[in-house]
């Protein structure tokens, strides 16, 4: 079983058609500035999306988090159950569900504003040892930023790594939630010895490599600078790092094994919500198919193995990008 640990929240996604809210019912003709987008609630959160994607791909998966007992929380729980995800590790609380307001750019990329004060997922507590059948643990996104839950998730990562569980991390940087970027970067470096696989976007890699950029802005830099930083991270722990590069595909860097890139799948992009989370799930699912959910097995994978794994992840992400919201593909959609 693969356990995914982290936040579950509700994305508020703008409707494809704006709704004139401010003058509704007045009979007045709205000016462009008077129109506000209708926001549609969608289940989300990076780890939540990863768990659902694993379930849809057919991997035995469990979700480890704290979910509200409010109506949004009930909907989140139903989404997990409907996706075939084990919920026995889910804690519950009466606090409200975290909300993320999405801003979709013209190219389909998404930015987020968060409403996370006093919410249920922030109060996650370290659970007892995970079940004996757990083969991998995946973490990331807001859950490793927002205290007090972040420290509990960090403790979970360290404990499970040290008892031999395969560990994967997607930082999925939300810079607006990080008050001290350099402190977060230092904390990120402290996780590396406990990781088997690090997956992150090229944009996040630039941000994490930008020590000293006190305002949290992602620094500039060449691809060579990004890969140089990644090589330093590899030396600190992970067996492999996978970098997502949007339409340019995915690149894997390995300790002593150079880099390998596969192109992205061409698709009409509706939005990119959940695309990176789908990559997380697809990587874990395909690594499992290669019997490679261990540090040593990942380190031993050859170029042909990685081409197959990365191409599968690229196909899965393309399906997610082709439809609105975080709607990862089912296994049957990738069978061809």
C-alpha cells in the first residue's frame, strides 16, 4: 500500500463563464469592472489529489490527514471512498475546511490564495506506526508549511524513512504561505537525507535554490543552474530527482547516473490544476510496476526503465490538463 499524507482542502475555481454578481437583480447593465467570477467548489489539496489519482490508477492507496466534519469535509471523505482510497488513517475535527481560491491564467496555469487559519488539517497529529503493509509514503505542499501540523508530518517522514519505508516528497511551493523563505529552504535541506525520491517543478527548484531571496520570489537562472542545485540535493540523500517542465516534459536526475528527459504530451490545456499531483501518483504507480519502491531499486533503474516511467507520468498529466480542475485519469484512459 502507498500512503499519501498531507492536506485536503476545497479549491474555489472560477467558472468558465463569469457571473455578474455585484449588480445581480438590479436590472442595471454591468460594466466590465462590475463582474466577479462565480467560484465553483472542487475537491483538492496536493496530497489529496495524489491519493485520488493513485486510486484511479489502481494502486492500493491510503490517505493520512485530518479532515473537517463540516459539509466540505464530508465531500472530501466521499471523494476518497469513491476513488477506492483507504481512509482508516484519516483523523477528523470540527474545525472548518481549508479553502484555496484559484486564479487561472490565460495559459491555464493556476495561482492560489489560501484561507487556512484555524482549519482542521493544520491540527494533524502524528499517528502510531503505519501498517506493516505500507511500502511507500508520499508527502508535500501546504502540510509541511502550516504549523502545528507541519511538525507532525515532518516527524512522520523521518520515522517512516528510518524504518525502511520508501519516501517521496513534492514540495509544491506556495510562497504566499511561507513567511520566512530562507528558513523553509533550510528545513527542506534537512528533509533530503530521509527521501528516496524528490519530485518538483522547475519553477519550485528555482525558488528552493534561491537562498537569500528574502521576499520569497523565485530567482532567475539557467537550466544548468537548476540542475547544479539538484545535483547538490542528490548528494544529500535522494536516489533520484524528477523535475517537471510543463510542456517541455520531465527530467530525471540520478546519483551518478546523469539526466534523462522525455517530452511532454501535446494537449489542449484547460487548466493545470492537479497536474503535478497526477505526476506524483503516476511516478509511484509506475515505479511499483517496475518493483522499484525501494531506495536501492530506484538507484538501479536504467534509462529504458526511466523512459517508460516518465512517459507514463507525462501521459497521465496531459489527461489531467485536458479537463477542468483536479480530475486525474483512470487506468483505462492510459491503457493504449
